[in-house]
């Protein structure tokens, strides 16, 4: 199954309303709901999202609907991966990190790096398609990639290009301002391109963006798990696991607490951060082994383990059997 975080369409409902349409009706048509959009880390069907965006563009009579959507988004539409990418030492390191951890955001999309002379192309490819050839989804994904690199590099001028395979829209259709001077329609790929000379640059760090992310996270967790600190901690750990940064410092920062304060609060509940980390790893591992498509090696990496053997030993300690044996048994039930 191809999945994507619902946060990818951050701002969808108010934008649809601006066009005079009812977002709830469009969402329901594709088996989605407003409730699923409240938690940006809820995974939804990638293929349904692609069809939803196509139908929305048609209903709104706006062929560049998804570009207009990304033009209003912050990089937080990409979730935790956007923050971790920006903390890498160079833009080259950021691209490598994103390739390894893109499953934090979506399953079914790939980013290929293609040098062309002194230009690097980041080409987006998908494991599925739809009736439109994913026209709107390509706008969404390329627009978000453009936003992320633009914020990491700073003043890009016209050197950062946004590529779309679709033909240019009618002259009466305005391309959103962030992309107006940088877009190339009729390209042979969907994605972005920029000078290879940018790769050694250090990504710009945005402290305000980090604070905004944490504030959003705190409000979300308090609404989903009111008064339940353990559930809030497990929720954050689950989102951080694939990045390998599911430590008490990162989790405490997400809750706007000092690590010692968080540890003390958990101790008062009779549990430690380490126990919640292991508990969350076990639950995520079981869920993925039973319902996911990841190999045991990829699952170990997504749980923050550098070595699959360590994951296998821990899993056997939790359950009494190896991951492969547990998967076989679970899938026969």
C-alpha cells in the first residue's frame, strides 16, 4: 500500500473554501475526512490523495491548484524530515538524508539525483499512476521540494528551477508568485534543479520554524491525548524513530520541557523514557511486520537501529521469537 502523511496537504480545506467549494464533500468522495487532516502525521492512501487533488483542481476550475497549495505551505508540510534535513552539515548531506528517510513522509515516491553538466536535477518518480498521469501530485511534490531547497539555500534567484511535465497553462492562468520566474513547463521530469556548486553549502537554520513546529506539536498532542504524558511521549517517539533521533532531548524539546523535567514526570508515573522507547519500538515493529511491506533490514533502520542484528536480538527478547518468525506467524492468523 502506498501511503503519505496527511500533513502533505496542509492548508487544503481553507484553500478549497476560497474557491467556493466544500472541502468536506471532496474529501468524503475519496474516503477521507477532516479528522484525518487534524493530525499531520496520520498516514492516508497516496493514490487516493492523487485522485483527490485532480478532482479538486477540476471542481475549483484551477489547473494549478496544487501549486497554489504549496505556495501557501511552510516546509512543515513535510513534517519531521524537513527539520532533520535542515540540520545536516551540507546540502549534499541533506539530500542523502532525505533519500534514506523519505519514508518518514511517504511510501511510493523516490528522488533520483541526475547531474547534467553543472546542474543537478532532483527527479521525482512514483510507484503508481492515475488517469491524469499524477498531474496534481507532481505539482504538490515538486512545489514542496522547491520550497525546502529554497529555504535551505536562501536567496536562490532564478537558479533554482521547478520542473513539471505538463504543458504550460493558458495565459489567463497565473503561476503562483514563488514559482512564476522559476518554473519550466513541458519538462521531461517532475522535480527541481539547481547548480551543483550549491552542494557544499550549509543549510540555513530557522529557529523560528523549529519553535513553530514544537508549538503545533504541543497543541496537537494535548488535543489528542489530554493529560496523558506517556501517550504524548510515545507518539513523538514513533515519529522520530526513522531519523535515529528518538532521544529524550528531542522528545522533551517537542513537549517544551527540559529533559530532566520530563524524566521526573515519567518517574512519577512509574515508568522511564527508556521503557517507553522500547515499548514504542516493539509496537511499531509488530505493526510493520504484520501489515507493512518493509524488509526486516529496512524496518530495523526505520526503528533507529544501526545494526539489524541488534534489532533482531531485542525483538526476540520482547517476543521470544525472531522478527521473521513473528511475521510468518502473524500473517497466518
